[in-house]
């Protein structure tokens, strides 16, 4: 859905899930909550959430309700075809707020962790292949996170380009660090001859 974000409610309506999961063991409740959050649902209250009735969301909900039943829980799933315009506007705004929050977290991850890590390794003069590889893996994790956020930014929160630019900045910083690692590794090999 990434490049085809909607600015209006989905044509197929919404899926409203009301679920109950046994309180013990607590890891079951957390697992269900985590999967729903990963799917991109908007919680209306505890154990009541809504998501657009897109095929991918329907497939995710179908799999999750099977899990809910397998751990001794129960659920009610409603397909809501129409809502009042004020309610739909609130839902769209709620989904955009969720996406905006995630985009902001990505920017924070880039600026406060990723870039600071490179600065710290430069300060330590830790120009090793292993460190460069570890930092590269961190950037790939951030990119995968970004892809998941874009995938569920169904109603265009308007921050994709800002985060994409931040990721490009991270890539440039990492490339400069890798070039320094390569340069210093070459010097080490020359000295050892």
C-alpha cells in the first residue's frame, strides 16, 4: 500500500476486532498485542481495535484470531462498511498519528543512536571491519523498520520523505566511515610488509 496511500476511508470498510485473552500466562496477551501492533491496528480501547479491510489486513486478522482461539481466548470480528464522516475522519487521523509517531521514532533512532554510534567509533578511532559491519547491520534494521512503517502508512502521514532523507544521511555517514576503515586497513597492511 506504500505508494498508493489513501486520503479517504477504504472502499471495503473496516475490520473491528474485540478480543479476550486469558490473563495468564501474560506472554500470550503480549504476543497478541505485539502482532496487532505490527499489523498496524488502531486501538479504540483495550482489546478493541480497528484496521482497514484491505486483503493483507484481513489475512493478518484471520491468522491472529486462530491464535487467539488456540490460547483459550475468544473474539468478535465485525466488518464495518460505513461510518459517519466525523468518525471516519477521526479514524483516518488516528492512523496518521500512529504513522507519524513511528516516523518520528525512526528519525530519533537515526539521529540519537545510529549517527552517534558512528561519531563515537570515530572518537575511539575504532576503524575496524567488524565495527563497520555491525553498524551496517544496524542501518539495515532501521531500513526494515522503515519499510514496515511505510507498508502500514495507509493514509499518508506525510513524513515518508523526511525519514527517507534521514536514511540517506545515515548511508552517507556510514559510507564515509567504511572508506576510513578501508583506508586505514590498507595502511596497516602496508606497514606490516
